[in-house]
């Protein structure tokens, strides 16, 4: 806070009121009829008043129930506590939050859920639709309180400007469960009734507010240390890129905060309770904190007595804007007039001080201004690690410039022998939405700068601080990934496209990687301005009627990763599993480094794999259905030659409808609100297994009845298969379901609803007959295999089909080997219709075993529905060839011990059968 260290007026009474006992302050207040008794704390910033309790209340300090009728309430942040807790109080007021920030990092706000939480600014309950939460940390605020929160989010990477030597706990007063235990005294410290207790947002340890300072400051990252991407191992030259851009968070959820300085006065009043309009002794005032708020029309409402001293009005206005300053340093100016109120005036809100204007004349609208100052004291923070206090105090006057301040700061830092031209003064605005940095010129007058900021916004002044930064002339390297380009082009063609549509400056931009199969290129840019321009322009550019995508890519310093660290790369499909995918995305960003968590619906898996391209060892966790898993496996197969770790093992959180692959790997039949931290622990202890992958070549040709090829209908295409490939009735049901979901996607947010739709389309096809043996020819390992009279043909790679059904069956047959996911063989099974499929789903029958083999060739004489891992379409006549797709893929199988302990596993009698049959592999 730039002005928090200035000298206070030499007023003995005012000084004593900061430390006097409540009884002394009460006596003094009784001698001044216009002032209420207040008990202020100079260290924590609270401004307490004694209140009478009219409902059950809990102490915010010790979280105990407050017996009796008296308590102490902070008039700024609504902190409530016992009188006995005042002596040991360590929880700081919201107005002091900017001064406690170690490294300014902006928040990423989005609408909060409906769970009972408490606002970190006003400490009141946030339940409802008017609350926001940070996507990266535990901050919960009301919509109108967000602008009063400061940039105290987790620091998840190095930005090259503000450095850290050791990584400390990131404490936050949190919405903790009542069963949480203090790390120091081991007693219960949580409460579901108030905002109480501290929690480290990296390692997760919890503590009482009175105990957390006893915890060793350095953070060990806790239970998830081995899979977490340590912030010291990530570098990102972000400058003015917002955190939404850096963490690839969809900006639609934060568009309401684009006018981040807007304050909703009606919301502010509704939380505190609207005072009775009929009370003749009270009235509302509209107060602005600067020219910017007056221009926007964003005011705060304060309620005062009609006959009130101006100093009390100013004090109320400061509290409304969460400013920890002394009221005698400020004054009120009437909007639209020249009237100014002094501390000696009695404000009669029936009009102006001389009663010559009425409320209808606009006399209830005022501007809060700081009084002019000839000198003041500012705090200047060092941008490099140092022991002791993080700042030095410097007195500035009208003649003080940035250069003179630098000289004084270097002297206090014992670096006076160094050349001051190697340093510069940096102004940092710690807004909760975006941290803005501005370098001050050596000739710039500091006092004029402070007065300019205060004139614009007093709240902005409270969130502004100055840093001394060493100018190292470090080269800038910003990484961008541009997607949505035409696939399978060469480097020259991609360079031409980028130059034509984005008009890049070739001396500042180089193409570092080309992913031709994905239609994407990675750029390295040596200029912040050029990087920001390309990033924003790409989002508004289309090539071949396809909008480009752009992502900011951090650099992972893989040489700094510990030997025992295996970072986890997480892909989440928020569209799967209803709202559960969205909540998992939010929770994994909080538990891990957000740079290792990717929303797969925004740009696909390539951004994550490109970010981890140089990490020597990592694991992948995919949260989605079987289609999402197949998508990630397909992209991994296409770009593995660009990765140092070419075969990262993959775990699954089942969010789809069938989840057959997740079933046989013991991850369950579906996700049902299992604790995200428990999921990560299971991934850490999971075992690696191998699984076959298959390539399907679809060559559409016009084939006559005698089997002769007449012409090509469409270019050949290649798809990858992990689970199964179906033709006929099975694929037709999947196609009908897929079309129904495309027509009304909002209705398909529940696994139970999805299965209901499957049943409905199945009943519509119950009389369906299609003799596949007349429409296709099957070859297995170069041998023609005659087909029985069937309506559906399925090729199985895993022993689970159609939401856990055992289509192959468990009967022993000497003609066939026991199926497994890594035996290099496909099982060929037939079904006779919908009734047969229903019997298989019920466990009453198995499919018709036809063959086993590792090379399949099909000849289609008619168009037929097909589906690969649940993705259906109509395949024209032609040839289909299925063969092994290179090396086997590594998957993670949940350990049996964790599976038994899991309290959220879905009970499904069929889900255990396939996995137990595969237990030997």
C-alpha cells in the first residue's frame, strides 16, 4: 500500500485510542457525544464496536459459540469476536489485505456454486446467484465485493519481474469444514457457521488464526508434491496478459467483470439490510471515491444520522470503500457544486450545512477526496528476495522524483555503491482482476503521481504499491500455440498463412514447432506487444471458414523438477457428466498448478501435450467419456514423436455414459462426486498396464453386386480404435442417440437420462431386421469367415461393451483364447437384434462368438451404420481394414486397495466382471 506508511497527525488522544482498553475508549467516547465507542487495532486494521447479540452468533477468531448478549463487531469487514479474543487477535481486516500481499497475482473470477460459503471481503454468507469464486484459489466473494478484493491469488509461475527465493505457504482464511484439525495444536478449527481458520492453498494444511504463524514458513506442497508442477519450475513472460489468458480459462464467465471498477450499490445495501425508510433520523448518502467512479456513476451508499459531524461521515465513507486511513486526512466535496465540508461542520441532511438546499437539489451526492499533502511516506518493495522487512519507507516531497527515490531506497538497502541507472521504479496496481505494471520515468514527480492516483480513485491508491526492480535486460520469449489451421501443410505454407492472416513481424516471431496433423503451429515471440497483438488477432481470424485458436504456453523448466516428481497432465471435458465436469475442472485447478490442468473442449489436447513436450516423465489424467479418452489417445499418437516422454501412462475419471474402458481399468462405472483429492491419490498409486490400439482404414468405393470395384466414392480416412468397432444395429442405435443429442444438447446432462434415451431408441428398433451376412464379407487373418444370420457385428478390444456388458461371455472354449486388453487380438461377436442386445445387457446371454484375430478385412456392398468407441456415422460401400496401431499404449489401472476403500464407487454388478477377468495382465 503506497500511502500506509505516512506519518500520522500528532494527536495524543487519537494515538491512545489505538491501544487503549475498551473501558478507557468508552469513557472518552462518552465525553464526546457525537462519537460512538470504537476499539481500533493498528496491527490488524479492525475498527470494533460493542454490539448486542440478537441471534445465535459464532466468534470469527476461535469459532466458538458466543454466549451472552455482547460481542465486538468490526464496522469495516463485519468480523465478530469475544472480548477475550481481542487480546490475541491476528486476523487482519479486509482493508489491510493489500499490505499483506507477498507477490501480486490477479484472480480469475467466475460464478460460484450454490454451496454455503462466506465472502472473504465482508465475511457474510454468499449462498445464492450473486457470488463469485476464483478459478485458481479458494477466494469467495459477493459480486459487489470483488472490486474490494486485492491481487492475492496463488503465484503459479515465475514472471521474470518479481522473484522469490523460497516458496512459502499461501495462507487464506478459508471456508473450512468443521472437522478440520489445526496443524499446530491438533484441535478442531473449522466451522460451517463463520469464516474461520487458515488453510495453505498449496499443501492444504489447516490451522487456527492464532496458530498458523507457528508453522514453518516454507511449504512442502503436501501429499500431492510428486505430481504437482512446482511454480518455481514454470516460467511465463505474461506482462499484461490476464490470468484468464495464462490459464486458458474461458472468458465468458468473467465478462460481467470487464467493468471491474463498477460497484453495485443496491447489492451492497441488501447484504447489510436495508434500513427502514421511515426512520426520520437516518438518511442515505451517495459517495464516490474519485473522478473515475463519478464518471461511471459507481457510488457507495452510507447510512448516517441526519445531524452528524463531517468526520463521522468521512469515517463511514472510508469504511464503505475498505480504506484503512484516518478521517482527518480526507474531506467531502459536493457533486455539482463548490461546497466543501470540514470536520467542524455538523451535517444536517435535511439540506446543506446552512439548510439552503434540499435533497432534491442533489445535496445527497458527495465526492471523497484526500486533502493536499506537502510530504508523505511511501513504501517501496524490493523485487528480489531479501531477509527482514519486504519494503523500505521513503519520505517524498514536491521535489522528489523517481530517480531520487531510487537513490534513497538503494541507500537503505545497503546497495548505494551500485549504479542507480541499473534500476527502475515500478508502479503496480494490485487489482483483483488484473495486475497492471507501469515503469516510472526518472524525472517523474512521485508526489504528483500519488495525488493523480488518489484523484482518480482512493480505492485504487489503496491497491497500489511501488517496487524497485533491477534492469537485467533479460530477453523476452512468449510462447503461443495457434490452432485451427488447415492440416497436413509444410512449413513454408504455414509460414505464408500466418504471415497473410496475422501479419507477423518475421524478425520478432519464429515458428518453433509444427503439428501438421493437428493444423497447429507454435510461435516464439520476442516482444510483448507483438505477442499480445497476435494473440488477440488470432481469436478474431478465420482461415477456410474456421476460426483460429490461440493459447499462451508457459515454459516448464524440466531441469528443476525433482527426481521423484512425475507431474500430472490433466484434461477435463466440462461438457461430460453434466455439471460434474465443470466442478472437477475447478477443483483440479485449485489442488494442482493450473498450468497442468486443461479444458479439452477449448482447443483439444494439443495445448497440454505441447506444454509438457520437454518433461522427461509425466502422467495423464483424462476426465470424460470413452470418446474423450480416445480423442486424447489419438492426438498423443499423432504427436508422440515431438515429446521427450513418448508413452505417458493415462488414467481416467469416468464422466461419460458407457465408460467401458474406465470399468475394466477399475476407475468405476461413472463419477459420483468422489473427492478430487482422493482421485489424485488413486492416480498416484495406480499401476501401469499395456493396452492395444487399432487403426481402422475406411476406403469407400462403389462396389457392384459381383464384388467389382467401379469408382471411389470419397477419399480414404483413418481412425483409431481403443474399445470396440460396431456395424449394424449396435451402430444404428448409437447414431439415433447421437442425432437426438445434437438436436437438444441441453437435455443430455445426466447418465440416467442418456440411458433412458438409449432404451427409447432401442424399443423403436425392436422389430428391426438386417441380414449382415448378405451385405458384407468378413476376413480374419486372411481367412474368409462365414457369418451367421445377425443384425450387428462388433469387434472388441476390451472385455466390456455397452455400459459394462460382457458380450464375449465367460464360457471356456478351446477354439479361442482368453481375451485381454494387451493380447494383440480382437474378438469378433455378433448380435441378432435389439432383444438379443437387451439380454446381453441383463447378463442373461452372451453374443455369438465368431472369430479372434489381429488383422480384419471387411467388404461392404451397401451403406451401413458404423461406430468407433461410441462415435457413429453412415459408412458408404467399400473396404474396411483393421490392424494394430503401432506400440501398445500405457494405461493406469486403479489399485484394488483403493478401489475397495472408495466410498463413492458406483454399485454395478457387471462392472467388476470385465476387470476381474483382466486381472492377470
